[in-house]
C-alpha cells in the first residue's frame, strides 16, 4: 500500500478485540484536562530536575496545593529555592525532603511529612540515576546505582503507602524507552525500566491505581536537554524528541488510564496502563540510517512506514558505487588512492554520528581525538558491516588508532571478499 503500486481497492478489516482497544484508546485520549484535590498531598520523587519542575507548576495550575519532593539534592541548588518561591506564590505549600527513595527510612519520612499536611492522593516516581557502562565492564555498584532508585524505590513507595492505608488517585511511574528498545551501555538502566512496566501489571492485578510512561527525550527541558553529550547522541540516532506539552498531555492520560478498571481480557501480555511516548525517527529509516535500534525486528513497522523510495546522501551513494565497481574489477582496490578514499568516507560517517562538520575531518588524527568512543564505535560497526559486507569488532576498530589505518584495513579486506 505504501508505494501505491497495487491495482484496485484495498480493504483492511480489524478483528473485534483490536477495535475495542482502539475505542478505549480514543476515549482515554479524549481526556485533555486534569484537576487535583486542593485538600490532598502529592509526592514527587526526584521531581527537582527540569521535567519535575514543569510538572510541579502544572500541578499547581490545576489545583494542587500541597507538594512534597524527595530528592538526594533537595534544597542544595538555588533553582530549588526559586521553584519553592514560585509554587508558594501560586498558593502551594511545599516541602523538600533530602534523601533517597532507595532508603525505606527516607520514604517513610517523606510520606509522614506529606500526611502531616494532608492525605496523600498521588505519587510521581521520577527517580533516575545513570551509570552507563558496557555490560562486560559494569561493576555491581554501577548496576545497583542505576537500578535501585527505580526498583527498590518503587517497592518502598508501594509498601509505605500500603502500611498507612493510603488511597491514592494515581501512582505514575516514569519509565523510559531504554526499557523498550534498549540502549548501548545501559543494561542496568534498561532493566530498571523494564521492572517498572512489570510493576504496573502487579499493581493492576491488585486493583490499585498505577500507570507508566515509557518516556523518550523531551525537547528543551529535562536531563537530555541539559546534557550536551547525551543530546548529541540522541540526535545522531535520529530519535524523535517530544515537546513539554506532549509530556503534560501524557500525564493526563497516565492518570486517567491508571485508575480505570482493568477490562483487558483478550491478552495477558497487554496493559493499557503502560505506554510509550516519543518513539519515532527524525530521519528516513533506510540503509543509510544505521542507529542500532532500528535494526531490531520489533521496529519493522517503522521500516514499512518509511517507504521504499528514499534518497541517500551523495557520500554514501559514492561509496556504494565504488564498492560495486570494485567487486567487478578488484584492481580498483589496489589503487594507492583507495585507502585514503575509504578513510575519508568512514570519517564522514563517523562525523555524521557525532554531528560534526565534515570540514573538520582529519584522517590522521587519533580516533579518540575525533570523538569516537565505544558507544559511537557500536554505531559505526553496524554501518561498516552493512556497507562493506564483512565484520569488524569494536575493539579492533578502536585499536586501529586512526581513520587512515581503518581505511587501509577496509581496502585490504575488500580484496579478500569474494565478488
């Protein structure tokens, strides 16, 4: 259907269970506004970052009058005081509790502080700690540091609310796309977010309010927007970035579906209370877009959506033409200019991932000076394997030292690849 090459009419018929799911989704999306109880307390865990501050203001604008924040850095930065002052000017009472959601004592202290003011009616679990590392090199501390805030922290919140008999209207968990599609170097963080999605199913079966947003990167606010290196990698991968308003709309949806009665009986593998926000590509998904996530078979639907007639860059077209010609006439590879040409083309692809201008490319500089690290090398390796039709390990790539050395390696191995 996508390229329009079929003849005649096409009829698409959805099975009844799918139609029911669509109707429920449309009903949930039709809810565009949320109001909060001004006689209740709301707890925000890790809510002092960019996203948390935006959400706190959103809560205050919609009637929330008692907000309690739990964060290891609570009250240590000037912007925290500015947030408190702004919220108080909107009629809110604000409490900052310094502590870790991973510590049951700190969670107990936070809930007690909230209850002392007003009954707890809602929780936003927004904790996030990153310790990115290749899994083979990851230490136990790096694993626990990233997983405990989400795993043990969520259990602590659940248990403490149960111990005081709190009847909350919502329990919103901030999960991540990393738990859905995975990210290089984030086995720990991905696992933590996968747990959150499983926890949604657990609380659902208990008949308790709960929902999870598997969140992508948010434009202009939050961790990604405030960290240039992370933003560069996200952009290089072609991942879609959502707006602040889209996030707030998703919160309304999360609160709404999180307290609806569970009526899904056609599948034990689907829970509408857990959903994805921000999964999409900003560039055509084709052979020249080699972000590793789009090579996953689970992303096949996006390849269908991308169409079949996609323009490729002049540089990639030039390299492909060269390789095709070399297969016909291997003597081309023996030319003295071949290694230099390949080194330059590999460098252009590397700079494409790094979002650097090609004018700064110097094939004699070390790969580390050019910006290649193990995570970027994973992306380059995927492109290399598809382009040259033979593999190279990340370690082998990094040990080459320079683009010139990589170009020579590519030329030498192309001579050995059968036509």
